[in-house]
């Protein structure tokens, strides 16, 4: 059971970190059609050289769905097709032995989900390998010991957002291990430990993990892994030191049965950052939980359970310090997380140019909460932010965002219909909640301001307005004689009308392709200033950062730069502008990656 929970947690984290790269999805001219009927999604799975991968496993599930979804395999040419699909948004992924999904560039493909009728290109890349031996001080091999490779930084040098993902293998009779299918990044490798629970007993589970080469976490060697390359001789001299125990009991503040019991997560903390997370179970009616093989250090302990199907209860993180002895008698009380209910409003256009265009479907319109990463508490594991994921509205446009950890949030929604745009996200001027919360926690303009949530908050009335009349702008970057297009350039659209300068939903950014072309879509009609600027290689998810409530200064600077560039255009309702030319400017990048 513990191993299963480990795999689920690791899989969720990896899914958040990596998703299959896809070819840019084109937006055809969408006239009104019967978009409510069932249909299919087809595609191809290829490697990074574009060669087909036969017999790759393709998984598809409804975005936000709790079920297992559906699977199929590719044919000899790497092609697949899944039919009989309802018209909603879908997540898709592929798996192939030894390969990992090519990381999705959020600036190239900001949506990351698909709808009926799409043709999808899923790209896989050969993963890296770490291999070595585990031996005792006598030179004897350590047989059948678990060895884990923990990613501590990704390929861009950034720490994992929601905890430390890992892959686990065991040594053979020679003490040799080989962990393959690793994404590019920086890793630590450890043998033994495993935080043994009553549901998973192994010969090394009560030992403290031994990190390569033969150390504790403090002195562990960092190992660089690259795609398609094998890092050899990462040998571990096994210490075989006994660890400590951590035990306690979990309960809930909600007066209902806990038919699934409680999942207990123990997360190590190193230099203030959440590290590897491990799970155990307190079964229904159980008298407590326990972990074994705990090394000295700091840890966060959390209990969670589910009620009413999709609703979770979570305890506050309990920070403990293990130093030379066991810790017993922990009491963890789980309470409901926050939730928000709301509604999507579709606002029709009266412009004649928009007649007969395809309307957006609620089931294809993802509503996503984003927490404020800059003020995330350091005394709780980061994986809790992965719990309150995006959701799909029902057929009436109503939606519920569940399992939101305490913090500050903004929201996003993007229609997958070409001629519609996100107009506003707002709280009503007068709202009610089941808890007494300051009105300031629910600002009228929920796009421009943070919404603050506490545990157990139940907010209602969030209104997302999607309006008809969106335009698109496609064009080319012009470079001066002798000038070379930088490796990373963005085209920005900012409002030219002064009364729109504070509307964050009127700011747009699109990455420029290697051939100098760009494409912007789902644009509200109106007057805009246009500017193209280079960005640093580490800058990513530019559009999302540009719309952060805390980035008012960056937006002001961008407005000033765009005004100085003196390039202005007016977009009419449902207008498609092609072959638009923008000269390249080379000032300091508008946005810097936020600190953590």
C-alpha cells in the first residue's frame, strides 16, 4: 500500500512538471457547427527526431476527471485514434519504455489540453540513466535494496514546484542498480530507508537512507543527468545505520466516517525547502500511523482523507525535528480545504462579422486557480498546491474549484473557440459565505487582484465572462541589416486606450518562432500598441507572469516601451489580421522570473 501511494504521489508531481510536447494547434476558421456531438481525437507519438514510436501507450482522460480514463496503443507508424469522446477538454499523455515526455513549453502551447477533433503530436525523448553499485564496507554487494534517484532541480536549474519527484529501482544479485527514464536535471541518489510502514516491509526499511557516495543528505553528491545519456559509477557504500520512528494518530474535524482512513505524508525539509515525500496509511478504525528508518533532520507531517467523493480534508503541516531518538504521540486533525463555486457567462456580439461563428462549449473551457508562489509558506510541503487543480464547468456553465489550500489565488479561463475572449473575472459586490471572511478577501476585479482563502472557506459567486468578437493577429518580426533574431523573443500587445491600462486581461504575449513568425489569438477588439522584445533563456510562462496582480510595475514599463515604439493597431470584432510586421527592439526584458 505504501509503495502504491508513493507511486501515485510521484506520478502526480511528474505530471505537473512534465507533459508531452505537441505541435502548435492551429485554429481554423470556426463557423457554427454541431460541436456537441461525440467525436474522436487522433494523433501520432514520435521521438525527438520525429521518428514514430510503435506500441507506445497513449492515455486520455477528462481534464479534472477522477476516473482512470481510456488508453490505446500506437500502430507501426506511431498513429493512434480514440473515438466516442464527449465534447469536453481532455488531458493526453504517452509512455514508452526508457522515454519521458518532452517538456511542454507553456509559451508555445499555453493551453496543454485538447478537444474533440484535434490531431495531436505527442513527443517523447530518451531519458537519462544513472547506474552504479551498492556495496558494504567489506565490498559485499547489497542485494535487493531500493535505490531512489531524486530530482532536486529540473533541466532549467529550478527546484521542483510541488515536491521532489523520484524514480526507484532495486539492486540485482551483484549489487548493481540502473535507474532509467530520467528527465534532464540534477539528482541525488540514495539506497535503503524507505520510511517503512506496516503495509510495506523490506529488509532495509528501518535503515537511514545512504546517499551517494556514502553520506547523509547534507553531504550527498549532486549528479547531472542529460537526456539520452548514461551516468555511470554512481556507487554507494552502504552505511546500514538504524533510523528512528515517527508515530501518532490522525482524526478529522468533520463529523463523518472516514471510509478510506487517512493517508499520512512525511516530507523531509532541507535548508528550508521541501524535499522527498513519503506516505503511510492509518486504516479505517486504525489506532494510529507510523514511519520507520527516519534520519535526523526536519520534517513536515500531514494527514489527509476524503469526504463526499471529491472533497479532501487536510491537517495543518506539523513541523518536527528528529534528533537522536523517536518521536511519538503526534496528533493530526484534518479539516476541509477551501472551495469556490462560480459561473461562466457567455456574452454575444452584435457585430455582423461575428454571425455564424462557433460558440464555445462549457465542457471545453478550463477554469484554473493559481496560487501566489511568492508568499507560499515554507512550513508546509509544496505538494498541497497540486491538490486544487483546474476544473470544467457543467452544461449550464457552473463550476466548483475544490481542495484549495490556504493562500492567495488568481484565476484563469480560456475558451477553445477562436472568436471568443476572456472579458472579466469578478466577485459580486455583495456576496455571502458560510464563514465570516473580510470582504477584502474577495475583490470585485478578481483578475487584477488576489483572492485570499483560509481553510474551510466556502466562497460563491465568482463570475467569468467570455465575450464574442475576438480577433487574431499573425505576422513576422523584422530585424535590421546585420541584426540576428535572438533565441527567445516575445511579441507583446498592450492596450492603447488609457481607460484599459489597468485591465490585465488586455495584456498579451506570444513567443516568436525560429522563423520569426508569431501568432496571437482570442484578442478583445480594440486599440493596441505592439512591441517585440528579447527575453532571457530562463524566462517562461511570460503571459501568465505578465498578468500577475503583483506585476503592475512591469506592465507600466511595458506600456511605456510600447508607447515609445509607436506601433499601434486597431482590431475589429472577429477580425483576422495576417502578415503583420513588427520591428525587433532590444531593451532589458520586461519580466524577470519571480523568486521563490
